[in-house]
């Protein structure tokens, strides 16, 4: 893919989202620290974005290692980080890796064999 210029003047090269594989999803999810003693927080959304960026960035002009972990991404300016997250290829990659689940119908919610309980009203 072509280089994508960032507000700072740096650049990144991104993978084509169509080349993403199941292992990329697993790698992206490893960037999100979730365990029995860890609560989901507002930071979870940023960690998910970092996971997508880590699997999508193939080259960049920063004098930093490529973002195999979040360490390099945490050193980017807010403007560059925001520009990356708003990039159409990154948005598409997020959809490929984490597609939205269809909403359950009323019939599914009322089904006694449904694997989840109906929500409280």
C-alpha cells in the first residue's frame, strides 16, 4: 500500500486489510490485557486500536521499532495517533478483524434454549 503521511511529517505504510488472517486477530487481541482481575475500561478501546495498528503497520519513518507491542505506539503524538486511527484502511481492518455481531431478535431473546439470559427491563 502507498505511504500515508501523518500530521508530524512522518509516514507509515499499511497492509491491505484484505490480507488479514485469523492469526492477525489473535495478535491484535493480545494487546488488550483482559483477565479475571482486569476490568474493561475506557483504555480498552485504545488498546484495541493499538492491536489493529500493530498488525496493519508494515513500515514507518519513526526512529522507533515497528509496533509489535504498544510501546512504540505510545510514543506517537496525539495528532499522529488520531490520524492513524481515522485512516480508512485502519477502519476497514477493524471491521475485518472484529465484525459487528447482528442484534438478537425478540424471538431469539424469548427462546428458552438461548445461550444467554434476557436482559433486565
